[in-house]
């Protein structure tokens, strides 16, 4: 069995490898990453755009495999007591060539100065760098902003795993999801 991940980011690929080890029907699968186009902006700014990016990545990665996985992170605007605040989340799509299942990570609030840079058109890595939270221009391939904000208690890989675990519910219970999104 082969699972292709629509990304070359080692955090995403390794998160898939680690998560599937807990599933008897997947633990022997080979996992490989591949470069694909998400078809959305570098920094999705809505739940819908993030879902679209994940499903596009999964669909575009589906070649010579049993399943493909797309992981896309994005920003969600939320109104709380009349004030707009911004949260970061990850969506995972798993695709079998016919239908997509979806799973979501936890979300965390972005610091206002990071969100401001993102609203000005910066992606999360650039916004984290420009806000002075890191000197690493490739923070997304390292611990991620979540690693900085949690002072190393949660890494980008840790944060990605729940989205993968949630999407695997679809494979564990296919009879409960007969009308998933068809491509």
C-alpha cells in the first residue's frame, strides 16, 4: 500500500508516517511526499479556502497510490464580542481516487501583529519573521509558529497529527460516510 502526501514538507510527511503506525490496516504502508499545487493562495484566509487547498493537494497527489493526503493550513477570521480575531488551523483531506474525507486540527489564535502582516499579504512564515518572533525564514519547515508560541511544548508536527487522525475516521468507518464529497 502506498500513501502519497501532497507536500515535500518533512513535518507533514513524518506526521503521516507516525500517525499511521497506530492503525493496523495502514502501518505497513509506504509514505512518500510529492510537490503539488494547492490551487489556493500561499496563505489561505478562510475555512473554505483551506479546505479547497487540502482537497486540491490530495487530488493532485493521487498517482500510483492507494490513498493520497493533502494538508493545508490557513487562517480563520472569527468575530468574538464584535471584534475580529484570527485563528490558525490545518485541514487534512484523504482521497481514494473517488471521494475525499476531511479532518481538522485544533486551532490557535494568532498574535495580532502576525495576523496584521498576513492581512497585508504575507504568508505565515513571513509574518512570523516580520513580527520578530523568529529569525528563521523557513519556520514552517521547523517547529512552526506553534512551536514558538508554546515554547516548544507543541511542534508543527504535533499540531498536524490530530487533523490526520480525524480524517482516518473515514477509513475506519466507511459505512458511516457513504456520501462524502465526490471529485
